[in-house]
């Protein structure tokens, strides 16, 4: 194992808004790291800083000598007029190679990426093939460390599976930003989340994405318990201060200072714990009881002389969640336009129930007026709107979708892609629907927002047609999968796992199963003590304050260890420290309960 890159105390702000502060993290040559975090946490900015495109406000980056680093941005841009081969050759302009060696390396790399026509104009490529070419441009330079920003963007499911195989067999280290949870699970051996919910501004966990989820749950549970414990200590200190110290001794003044520090620490903990929130989604339904909402019979459609699907039959009923997948260009968007009534089939019929209310999410976000302010986009008729029959101010509605008050007067066009998706979802929620048709609603959404969206779609009582490359969402939400092959054929599967098994059968790969965890039981309260103080209990009461101070110092010591990066990065150590914190919290709570009981009975 060799260290490639070390970051020390990196801080970056835009205006008055701090993206991240004092981030210290290292990457070695065994790294297969996934970088996640809420929208706006600075993931893309951190990649740009590591690649040298942008600079941090403060902090240092130290890299191994002669480190070869590649960077794949979200948007794939090529010089106009270049062929596929010329794009890749230009990436080697600074390499000490003759033209024959350059050409050989380029053609080998392009062949590995699936290209057949090396003279094809780069401008004519589809989004998925542009992504492959952008990746080939970086790989031909043989990087030691490759930085990838949302590499699954514009790839269909088959393209994502191809990229997974490429990265799993790679000889280089990589750091990638992605919201695709199955992708993270399959290709990474470490996950880092940028989030101000953590004491260090980030949480790093070795292992798969599911290992990270377990580590994050333990961390946040411990931090929440720490807040509750500290809140109890602050409350008791305030009570002690109100009673007044028996003597204004140095010890008493020290305790007053300690109470002030605890209050500051509690405020910081509360701020961190509130960072773990997610937007609130609750799609409204019309409660229609019709058994058949939409029926497609023998529907066929062709575009540009190519048959997308023929003699397709489909019935949508309340509670049905249809996942629609297929290669780019296979006709998914065309089919949902047919279902929504925006275009007509070449053959066949589509019947819709009388008064059927359809709500459509357009992946191109064409329903949004980019020149509108966020305020008017969320509430066109004024600053007050009706949500499920209840009046609400636009600022409160915006807050439910994680928008800050200062963003209300920003043009929608200045918002990030994820924020624009949240605006569109907020508008859709206000429209009661029998049938939800969502075309790539997951684009640019962060993982917390994806989780909430999944919960809402699962609870929606109407019918759903969902087009997404997010396999986790398809697997969790869909009751049925309709797969288009792009050549006029279609096949129905009862689950995503069945579809994946059919795709992987050619390669002989087994399908994986999700994991689950059991909740923990709450501790039982201690039984009440006797009604009268004995001589031994009187002595116990006299010593109780000292015992409580010692127990709280022990608890504080364990909590400090829990924030140690060396402990956080070691799953076993972190679990042991969490157990000690829980044990110490129980001891402190027990002592205070005993003290209160003795105080109440001492007279």
C-alpha cells in the first residue's frame, strides 16, 4: 500500500456559505472510494480541488511524486470537429511517445471501451457513448488515481453494468462521486460522506456501501444519545446554578464555567444532528377505486424507420408500480408520452378511465420556467398556497424541500440540477393523481432525497410508471418490470432481480440479496427505592455529587474518543467506544435518578 494523496485542513466557501471546513483525508493506491453527501455539500468542488482545477481557501494537498491523476467531469465536452480517435490522441500530447505508439495505445483503449468506428465524429455520439469516450480519454493516460464525478450520468443500465465491470477490474485507484447506491455497493471498498452532521465534517468507512450505512447509523445514534445526555447534564447544571452554590469557591466558579462550555457544546451538537434531515414528499392521490386506470392493447410505435415496440399490451391498476427499463433509445420516453396522451401510437389503442388524472415528471424539466424566481416557481399565485387543504406560506413549503430562505428570490435557472428536480417534485405533489409517470426523477437527487422519494412512491395508492437507472429504487418500489430491448421486443419480469438474472446468465454471475438489521431494545428503568433514608443512604447522599462528577468525566472522555478520526476509521474500535458511551450514559442517568430519589426523601 502506497500513499497517493493527502489533504490537510481543506476549507472552501462560496460567498458567505461554507461548503466544507478543515477536511483532512488521505487516499492510497488500494482506494476504490465512493464520495457521497447532500446536494451542496461540496463533492464536485472537492474533486475539482484535488484535480487542480479549483483551489481551496485554505489547507494543503500533498501528492506522491510523479502522480498521474485523471479527472472525469459530469459534463463531457470535446473540441468541435474531432473524431473519436483524435479526441483520445490529443490526451497524449504531453506524453513522450512517437505517433505510432500513441495510435496503438489509443486504438487498444477505444477497442476496450466498445468503439468500432474510430473515425466517427465525437459530436455525433449519444450521451452514453460520449461518457465512454470521455473515460477513454482519461484511461489512455494510464492514471494512478482517477477522479470521477457522477460517471453513471447518461448511461443506461447496460452501460452502468459495463462501467461496474471496468472499475472492478481496474489497476488504478479511484475516487468517484455517485448517488447510485447499487453502483457504490458493487465497486467501492470505502465510502466517504461529506456532511456537516459529523464532527469532522465527513465520515469515512472501509468496506461496501452497506457497511457504511451500518457505520453511519451507529455514529448518528451515538451522537443523538450524546445530545440527549448532554441536554440532561445542562438541565441539571442550570438547576444547580439556580439553587446557588454553598460557597463561592474556586470549585464552584469552575463548575459555572463548565456549564457554559456544555451549553456551547450542546448547541453545536443540535446543529449537527439537524443536518441529517431530508426533504418531505407526500404525493396526493384522488382515491379513485376504478380497477383499470389505463389499458394499452397491441400498441406499436416506430421512429425514424426503426420499430421501438410492437403489439405491446399493458394494464395499469391502483397500487401497481411499473418499472420501465431498456437501453438508451429503446423507446422508454416515447412510451410514457403515449401513456400520458402526448402522442399517438402507430397501431393499437390506449384506453383511459373517465377523468383520469395523470401527473408527469419530465426528465428534461421542460415544465420549469428557468427565468422564474424560486418563490414564484413554488407558489405562482402569491406567497401563500394550499397544501392538502391547509394554508402554508411559501417559505415553509420551500423549507420542506431543503431550500434556504435566501434562495427564494434566486432564478430557478441558477439552482443546481438536484434543486431543480426538487422544485418539480414540489409542484407535482400539489396535483392529485390517479397515475404518476416519472421519467428519471432521480437525476441529481442526493441519497437522503432518494430515500424519502422511495418511501413516498411506495405509499402512493394510485398507479406508477417509473423510468430510472437507479436500480436500488427500481428494486425497492417496482411491483413489475417492463424491459424494452430497443429492437421492437419487450419482456415483463416480476422483479429487478429476475431481469438482472436474465442479463447475467450469459456471464454466469450470481445475483446478490439485500441485507437487513434488527432494532435494539430500550433499557428498562430502575425500580423505586425504599421510602425512608437509612444511615447508609445518608452517607451515600453526601458522596453522590462527587460520584456524579466522576461518572460525567468518564462519559465525556469516551465521547471525545468517539470523535477521534483514528477510532472513526476503525469499525471495531468505534463499536467498542459506542458501547462504552452507552454504558457510561446509563451509569450517569442511574446516579442522577438515585440522587433525586435520596434528595426527595432526606427530610
